[in-house]
C-alpha cells in the first residue's frame, strides 16, 4: 500500500490528475442557444393552448355552479326564475332582489355579488368571474371585474335603460315568448334554452343579456378560442365557437348583426331563446 508520502509525491509530480476538460467554442454555444430557442418556439404555443383550455374548463365549471344555484332558487320559489331587474341610475344597475346587483364596470368589491339572490346558494364570489377575463373597473385605481357573466333577458328580466323597456309587447320580436318559469317553456326544451353567457368584457354592465330578433342589445365574449361558454336551463354548460370574432369596435348598443357582420352567430343564439 502506498504511503501518504507516496500519494503526496504523485500529486506533486502531476500523477493522478484528471485531464483538463475542453471548453465550449462560441459556435457550439450558439448552436445550443438556437436549439433551445427552437424548442421554446415549439413548446410555448402548446403551453399557452393548455392554459387556455384550462381557463375555459374553469369557466364552464363556474357556469355549472351558477346554473345549479339558479335551479335551487327555482325550487325554493315556486318555479320562478331569479329576478333580473335593472334601471338606469344613471348607468344601468341591477336592483331589487336580482340574482346580481349593481354594475360590474363600477363595482370595486364583491358586495353586489354577496347581496344578490343567488349568492346564498354558492357562497363563493370567484364563481362569478371567468379566469380568462382581464377587464378592469372604470376607476382611478383600476381593479379587475368581479363578474364575467350575464343572464338571458328572456328569462324573467325587467329593465328600463337607454329609453328601452323590457318586456314590452311592442319590442318583443314576434315568435319569441318572455318567460318567468321553466314550466312555461315547451319549445325548445330546457337543454336548448341558455340562461348564463360569457358577456363581452367591454360591454358587460348590469346582470341582463338581451339579444333581439334583429339586434345585439348586449354582445357575447369571444375570449375562449374565439368562442363563449353558456349554461342552459337543464343545468349543463357548453362551449360554442363563434363563426366571427366579437371586436367591440364594431359594436354599438342595438347594433344590427347584418351591419356588424355576424348574423350566423346572432341567429344561433336566437334559436336558444324560448318560443313556446
């Protein structure tokens, strides 16, 4: 066995040393960086797509919970839909015992959610907000919107805003019926009548979403892969991809879908209103 002196001597003589490792050349480093950039370019879209799908799934879950609360409200109130009442004060505001209160463009906290008639069945303000919704409140110190969804105006709504009263026989399109109870609807069936919808981030205000026979009184969102999520009276929620994008710059209150250029999307929603 070698003595400590022998080992020390070998070390001093250069014996037993590891060979020097060659360093990367500049070209090799550039090649590695290029490969990393290519991999990132391939992976980032996939990661972004996975995030978008996750947000859409979370949004669908929110709508299912809101619809479940809606159904429980019906059960506790002789089959009547939750109130959806709005007045111009001076901006549209959901009032009374509506499913939601206030105007989301102005609400700085969750009090108008908590005081709505559905909150007692949900007990979570997060359910009212879509994770893909990045809109901010119109205030000196902007805060995120607390709500992303509105309820269909054909289902028990009552409002008087912009000089337009609802429901009014002179403004309700022929062939469509304003309903206050699920039991009053026979056509289409509950699985085909929508209740909640992704409202457009820039046009959402009170809790009512109205689509007229030849008009957009409210505008849907397209934040989920150019589509929106909706819930239906039977309790399910689904995603629908629009045929045309929904840019706010092309929309005005009461806009004609023919002018906006999205008649097929407007007509698709019309077929999901109660007719009998």
